[in-house]
């Protein structure tokens, strides 16, 4: 097949953007690893490294077909399973979409950090990319999906990727329970500081860079008129998230924390993702600003309910995804506050919850019953690096596996 120069440039752009989205896995790994204690650093990195791998197999075998195959009444795909022969366009589409699937699965990893069996996590990650993520993705992104058909707007995944991942994460931490010592008997939260906060900031920078591929590639090609607008809106969403969080923290006399600042930028990026192609820089900034403030309150609310989300994943991806999806309808360029469009957006938000949360809750309950979800108290105290992987992230400063085995 002979491709024109324009086609080649467009394919190269999408390929480059897919690689940037792949690099976001490194960002997630650094954020999550730095937010965990040193005794669990290997375990966190392993989950991020391997969910990408088992997820890619699951997505290739079944997930892509469920998501983008021929639609059965707008609910499920029925073709394109285990693709082995693809043209240039389809192969690049698959390559780009598998990176999105891995991102949705990785959101769960950080929330459930420091107390979950590694093998149980791999099973849950496989089910996410095999079934939970692609089914909702079919509804919203397949041209014949029922949400897509009624005008649902989610340009690059505020709901499809981030809300679905966040609902799965919330279900998981509820089933799993809090880390040892996270809450007192009266419900007061005890901080469990991460071992390397500069690592968290570096991960935030990498995620921000990857987001230009996350949203920029969703345009579909470099020759599209709105590539620049999408990139600008993406950046302004993250910028405004930080401004909103810092400004609100100062106004309300809260500490201006680096970890909060990084998470607020990510929440702003999540929020602007749904409407990156249909917002203006002004409204994208407003969306990001509000997202940064909402993040603070959601993180505090989650803790007040004695739910232990180790990296505030739901506050970032859940509230950011919900608000961003709604905002894409509220501030649709040239047609603000269209009641019909807002109704469709609310329907899509509700559908994400009604599908992802109960199905993932049942999945985690089943995994817990069949193979055990949570590490034992002794293993959690010793650290999952040793008990799950027989390695240590910082051997110069930690007891060796042999010493731990002897109880020294």
C-alpha cells in the first residue's frame, strides 16, 4: 500500500505520541514508588512494570476487539480479536490504544500500594484490560457505541481512562482495607510519608510530558488544525491545577505541600483531557483551576471516610475525570451550557460508575476469595519487597533477605 506524505507524517505523529504515553508508565512508577515506603519500593515498581505487559497481552487477545470491533447494538465489539494482520492505520491505532489501556490499569496500582499480593494484582490488571476498560471504551469511543451515538464527549479519556481506572481503584481499596497504622480506632488518619518525595516530583514532570502525547495523539494526525490548541489546552489545564491548589491552600491556611502540588497538576491534566479539543485556553484554565481545588477536598474527604488511597488516585483521576467530563459539556466552544449536551455528559459519567465500580468490586471480592488479596500482617510489616520478590530496593540501608528470613 502506497501512503502519501501526509499519511506518513500523521502516522509518525501518532506513533511518537504513543511512545510518550508509554513513557507515562515511568512517571506513574516514580510517583507511586516515591509515595511508598522504601520497604515496598520494588513491589511498586514491579506492579507498574508488569501491568503494562500482562495488560498488553489481554488487550491484544480480547480488549481491542471488545472496544473497537464491529459493534453489537452499541454495547460490545465482536471482531478484531488477537489481530495478526493489520494495515498501517489499524496497527498504529492498536499501538496507540494499548498504551491507554495500560494507563487505566496503572491507576489502580498506586491506590492499593503496600499491602496487596503481587499475583492478585496481576490478575486484577489482566481483567481490567481484558474486560472492564474496553467495554466502557466501546460505549464512548467506538463510532457505533451507544454513548458515542448520542453525542458523548470524551476527547482523550477523562472518563474512559481516568474515571474507569479511578472507580476500579476505589473499589479495590475498599475491599483491601487500609494499611496497618493508617487510622486510629477513632478514625483519625496517621500520615505514612513516602520515602522519596523528589522522585514524586520527577514522576509528575514525566507524566506531564507524556500527557502531550496522550491528548495530542488523540487528534489523529499532525495535519489537523487543532493540534496546537489541544497541546495548549493540555498545558494550561496542568498549570491552572497547580495555581488553583496553591492559591486555595494559602487562602484557607493549609500547608502548601509539594505532594499536593504535583497531584493538583495531574488532576488539572485529567480534567482538561475530555474537552482538550473543544475548550478554549481560557476555559481550559478554568477547568484546571477548579480541578486543583476539588482535588484538595476530595483527598480530605476520602481520608475522613477511613479509605486508604496511598497516592490519592481517586482524588486525582476520579474527581478530575468526573469534573472534566462534565466541563467538556458545560464549556463546549461556541455553545456554552447546552442542557442537552450536559445531560449526555452526566449520563456518561453515571455509566462509568455503574459499570466500573460494581464489576471491579465483585472482581476484587472474587480474587480475595479464590487466592487472597491482602498480604499478611507480618509480610506487610516486613515489606513486600522481601516477602513478594525476595529483593530489596535499598540494600545498603535495609536488612538483607537472609537476615529478614532469620528474623534479625
